[in-house]
């Protein structure tokens, strides 16, 4: 018996059916999105209070605003740099409640009441933080784009070592995490310098660590 032609499809029919099923799958999501708050085109905002470089800041922000954008676009603290905006370069490093973080990877609303220190809060021209002065002395930069993140990270790294917080390369976790080239290299590995000023950056950190010791 010859096969029936009832179920024969052209390539065009198959493509049409595919498009219809994708639309059917997407439809419930579209309905949900349309009924979510903010889907009308109005951003959802929230009040956020932070202390930045010792100054209280009260902001009303789109809840999707990263801490980096809050600093740069809303507080005009443009010392903190946006490199990759994906947590890969460290240019956006700031110190929040004593710990360094990538400000591009966190939302400002998550830091209600936090104390944030940026490069502007570490020191000023004429009264530089010792780490800023050491970077200048040792030429720890070329274009300078990564430098604010490098300096904030370096300041926090020395505090981590002082507080005996181990790193990935700390051999004996019960021993005090001592300052060493390997420790600093590992701890600073999230801060990328496209100009390759690494050895000078290390010399600057080493000098400050030596001074502190
Ligand atoms: S801008 Fe945040 S890690 Fe690159
Ligand atoms: S000084 Fe240019 S990227 Fe580091």
C-alpha cells in the first residue's frame, strides 16, 4: 500500500509551526512581565542611605542601579572606574564596611547604612594616603585607569593580611598570614592592569607594608 500523503509537511510548514510554538511558550512570560510592577515603563525606585567617604548620602535610586553607577552617576564620584562592568577587571574596587568589593557587581540598595570608601576618600592632593603616595613614588601606573581600584584593593589587602585572613596561597591556615610577594600577587590578582605596571604596583604595596610593620 502506498503511504498516505495526509501527514506530509513542507519545510515552510515546519518553520511556521516552530515559530508558533515559540510564541506560545513566550506568551505567558510576556503576560507576567506586563503585570509586574515597573513594567509600565516606570522604574521601580527605592530610598538608599549610605555614608560615602564620611559624608551621609540619601538617594532615591532605580533598584537596578549598581553601587558603581550610584557612585559615578548619582554622587559624581568618578574616581571609581568602570572597566568591564562584569567583575573581571577590578577597576571598580571600593571598600565597603572594611572589605573591598567590585562595585559593578552589587546593587546600591543592598548597602543601606553601609560605609563606603572610594579613592576620593582615602586621601586628597596634598594629604595623600600612604598607598597613594607610594604608587606615585614607585610609578605604579601608566594610563591610570586601573589605579583607583588597585589602590583601594591594596589598602584592603594589607588589612586582610593584618587580620590574618588567609588567601588561596596561604599554606598553613593556622599560621599568621604573613606578607609575601606570593600573597600579594594572589590577593591582587583580581585587579588587572592593561599597562602591565605590576612590578611597580607591588613595590608600592611592599613599601607601605614595610612602613606599617
Ligand atoms: S568594572 Fe567592575 S570588575 Fe571591571
Ligand atoms: S595603569 Fe593603565 S591599566 Fe593599569
